[in-house]
């Protein structure tokens, strides 16, 4: 079932087009991530979905109900902001009570002093809901503190609590982890994913961090220049990017891109290296060959189709070592992932040889679009 | 370890200046308030608490406190409320915001003594524009309002010279003159309210403007409000120019506008009774100190967020 549907969303700020015809369907209970570099329009899209920003054209519907003209308060969504946007004068408990009070109590019941006396039961049940949510998030001991007395991680939990305490149709999160330190961010990644699994509610998550998108989402939409370039499961996006910009943005270290050319037979080549698979469309000319660092391996000198280069930098991450190798007379740099055992034998400045793992290279045309490659049917002998 | 004396060189100049130009005069005033000193007299007689006794028993000073508190408790709430209202309205308009800001701020920039003369003409019972305008309304639907009909029958009030109206008229001019300043302070406070809090409030279901005001604007303006209220209190305790301009001889009709600052001036300067003038000054200082302490307490207790 479709929980959220955005169709033909466009947004202009003056003459600047920020969103350019976005179509996106989010299914019920899905964790969808909008990922892209800053300025790609992902936050604007989320704010349009929340209703905090009006689209220039296009329609938004939530749970089958058209809400383009509906104000944010009536869309039944909860949002976690990058700055958390907790009310600084209220305690954590009062912060978490606010959405319940504003929605469930009448104006008279919300009056200070008189309200709690007159509607003791309603206030009691709200307090109970807040306590339950706080227990899930392990912030029940912080309920009496004010946001100013909390650490970044605790504030983030309080903001999550304020969103969770009500049962919204979907959670919207605008870079909620970007203000945390690195270790906590990685910890919260798994915690958020677990929370999503236990709540079974739709999450729409905006981030510029491709690692967050890859680790948490069911599906991710890579956005650039106001368009969704590719939408799919994280492993699909990583291993099968349809656009050179997607390939470059997703994956750390970045994918290696080498200039190459396509010959008449459809073989892409770069220097001595020639891909066995052939392009299907019969295009001839300049292409870009993309190879991820893990698709390269060190080999002996003179192995067929190998590349040779000088090691200019070595990054030791413990479990892996990334070698930065200058190839093609220093015109290009490749990053190669090697195991610590292999890597320890290689020193800076040394010349080394490596080959690609067959069937992994990606070829992108001049327009940046992925070119389909297929096993050559005629030359059976040369198995790729 | 030998104690260095360098710290005296750092704090010394400030201490000396503060002592010379602030503390010493206060101490002298406090000392004078126990005497019957007059300028020009070679010596002074020690009279103990006589001066203070006069302040708290004589009817003149009762009128002084009455006028002062009437003025303060009208001007402070109204100028703070109107300042906040004007700031919120200006903040919400997209156009003409600067235009309105200028209009409301003009009375603050104008010299109050000059404005007092203008008001004196405007409120003149026979040639003043205020009563002339009110008379134009006679015979229209406004007469259904009892008070207005009464004014049409018997003549409109002599705003500045009727003892039932004088202090309120002076207070009105105080509000008119003062709220523009509060508005500017509130406008500055409003710019520091994070936009995201309003978005969060909207997502939390704050549908009405009142909800947003209660949940975000008013609490976030807390520090501004404390400052604005304190400043307004001190400024309205200090009111002098209008009173001096309207009633150079003795504090209005039956001393109904005999505010503290004017009393100090009249006693100490006009009548050369330095002792009693100093005593009123000390009482005045007490009020201001009290307000400042409350302000500090509020700032530290209630509105300190981070």
C-alpha cells in the first residue's frame, strides 16, 4: 500500500528551479532515504511533503488522501529537525507532551493550572504515554531536564521522543544525525534502523551522508540538481548505478573513473586494458570506465590486461588498506583496496601492477548514462 | 609564593572611577538625607530620621507616591503590551514594515520637552485639536455612549488641568512616547527566535496564532521581556520632563502629578531643602535597586535557557 505519493513536484525560488518534476511513491512501513549533496533539493522535498513549504506545482498525497492544500498540522506527520527544534523553556517531558496536548486536549483543558485540575484523566493518560515512549528511548531519567542540560545525543533522543509519542502516519527526518559526533552517529544509525523495524511506520529520511543511506534504508533515492537520478535498494544503487553521478556519490572511497573509448566491436578499452564484455548499443567514441576500489586486485607483472602505476599514498584503515596509485603517466589516480597482508608488502613510491576483477567494470557514455554491457556471443573462446 | 599585586593595576582604575562617580555621590546623598542641609549654609544640623518620617507621613508625599505609582503602573503594562503588539504586527507584515517602524519610533527620537509643548496645544480645552475633534463627533452615533454624551452636554474634560484626568493624560503621553522603544527591542528579540521552532510547533499541531504565541514566541521573548519591563519601570520612575513642562509650578492640579523626580527637583533645587531632597532620592534609589534585583533574579531563574 502506498503511504505517501508525490507526483510531478516542482519548486522554484524566484528564477531558480530547486525541484524539477519529482515523482516518488513511498510504500507503507518503508524506510526511504533521500540522499544527495547539499543543495540538491532533498530538504526542500521533505519540507514540501511535511507541508512547511508549498510546491510550485504538483501534488502530495498521504495515505490516499490528497493533502497538497492541507496545512502541516493536519497531515498527521511527525518531523525530527536537524537542530532538533526542542522548546528550550520546557522540560523533556513537557516537550514530548506538547504534540499530544495540542491535538488531544481542548483549549480549556490546556489552560495552565485549571486545565490539569479539570481534566485530570486526560492529563494522566498523556503523561503515561510520554513515560512509555521515554522508556523505549531510554530517556526516562531525563524527563525533568531542560534541553539546555542535555548532551547532543540525549537531545536527539528527546526530539525523536517528541515525534514518536503520537502515532503519526510517517516520520520525516531532516539530517537528524548530522549534529552528533562520529561514533554516536554510527551507533544511532543502527538504533534508528531497529526503531523503524519495531515501529513498522513509514520513515522518510534526508541525509547527505551516503553511508547513512546505505546502512539504514529499504530504498534510497539519489537526488541531484532537483531530480531523482536513481531510486532503488541500497545494494542495487551501489552495485548497479545508472548514472555516473550516482556512481561517484555513492561509495567511499569514490569509484575510480578512467577515460576510455569504445571500438566498433563494442569493446571498451583504456590503455592496455580492454573489457571483454561488449556494449550493446553500437556506440563508438569516448566513454568513462568506472571501477570500484574493491574491484581491483594486485597481480604479477605482465598479467594480461593489467595496469601499472606508482603508489603515491597509502591509507590504512585497519581491516583494509587503500592504495592510491598514479596511472597512465600520472594523469589519473586509482584507489585500490587490498588486504592488510598484501598491503604491508607494498611501500610508497613502489611500482605495482593490478588487474580488474572481471565483470565488475561499469561503462558510462558521454552523457553520463550507464551503457549496458553483455557477454560477447561470437567470441566464446575469450571468456570474461 | 609571593602574592603579586598586579591585579590591583587591572581592577584599580575601574574601582576608583566607580567609587568616585557612583558610590561616593550615593553615600553623600545618603549622609545628607539625615541632615537639614541647604546649599550655601556653612554647616548642617543632624536631624536623624526626620526627613524619612516626613516622606512617609505627610500628605504631600502620599500624593507623590500616588502619582508615581499611578504613572508607573499605567505606563509600564501599556507601553510593554503595545510595544510587543506593534512588534508582532510589524514582524508579520511583508510590506511597509520599515514605514511603520519609523512612525512608531518617531516619538522616541523627538525631544520630550518639545513634544510636551505640542501636546499642551493639542490638549488645550478651547483651541486644542483634541477637544475640537471630540466636539465634531457630537450628534453622531457616538453620543449613544454615555460618557461621550456627557462630554457633549457639559464640555469635554480639561485634560491637563482637571485633577481627575491630569495624571492619566500625562501617563498617556508617556505611553505614546515610550512604546516605540519597546517595540524596537521586541523586534530585535523576534529576529532571534529560530524559524525551526515555529515549524516544529506547526508539526506538533499548533494551529492557531495564539498556540504558536504561547508555545514559541512568548517564551522565546522571555529574556527580552525581562529587559523591556525593567527598562520601562526605571524610565517611568524617572518621568520628569513632561511634568516640568506642563506644570512648572508644583506638580499639577492639587499635586495629582507630583511624581518623585519632580519632587526631588522641587525640594532640593527650587526650595533648596537638600536634606529632604536627598531623602527622596534615597527612596527612589531603593525602588530602582529593588527592580534591578528582581530583574537579576528573573534572568537567572526563569528565563535562562541554555
